C-alpha cells in the first residue's frame, strides 16, 4: 500500500466535505477542500467501477460536523484489483475500484 497519495498529488492538508455513492455503489465521489493556510480550494476524487465497499464510522460523536480531516489516502493492489483506503477523523472507507480521477479547476 502506498500511504503517501495525498502528498504525491500535492493535496495535503485536505478536508472532506461530502461523499456521494451513485450507480448502485459502482461510483464513489469524495468532495474535498485543499486547505493549506485556509485556501479552501475544492476538488473531487471520483472512483469508477467500484465494488466491495466497506464503510466504518470511527467517531460517531462527530457525525454532524460539516467537514472531516482527511488523514490518509492509500492505494494498492489486492487479488489483482486496485484498492483504496480513505481515512478521515470521522470515518474510514475501503473499496476496490477500476480507476479514479482527480477533478479540480485550479
């Protein structure tokens, strides 16, 4: 697993503002803010051809917070399939996926 994806993409530090699951779980879009010095530049990570999603709330007391601290974004391969781990201070999402895109306009 490569645990330095946010750093490699130049997106640390970041916040997560929303998570959208569509197409019956086969697409996952994570709305984020790149936030160095409170710059708050929006971007999205969109995962395609997803399956085997595992969601865990790790901080139930923060479920009403508007933003989550983006702690780790790791990618790797397991059983020939790409795997991503999205870790925030509120939740952790582990999923298999086919590809992902980074979308931003800055």
